[in-house]
C-alpha cells in the first residue's frame, strides 16, 4: 500500500490547486519522504526515487534545490552503501 501511495504522489500533487500545491507538498509529502529515506528496504528506496523525480518538475528548480536536493544526496549515500546488491 505504501508503494502505491507514494507512486501516486506526483500525480496527486500536480492536480492540486496552485494556491495550495507548495504548502501541501512541504507539509504533507516531503516529511514522509524524509522519514523513509533511511528505510533499508530497496523497494522503498526505489519508490522514493520515483517520487522525488516526479515532484521535481512540480516544485521547479529553485524549490528543488532548497527542499529535495538534500533528500537526494542522503538517498544516494544510502544506496551506495548497499554495495553491488543494489540494482
């Protein structure tokens, strides 16, 4: 269920009204993404990568650098620590 929910996040966010879109992403979506970055499950990491890629164009370059870049760096570090078993 978690994977399905996260895979739908970018679609959900892109359909939000422009006046609440950023607020919903910042207060409801990104905290969940940040919490799951440290999850050891490779399927969770894969789902997070998809969510991050889907949210990037919605937030735009400036907000991506501010809010998502740190998450990407942490996710990349965790994946590289998994060694050759990471697909």
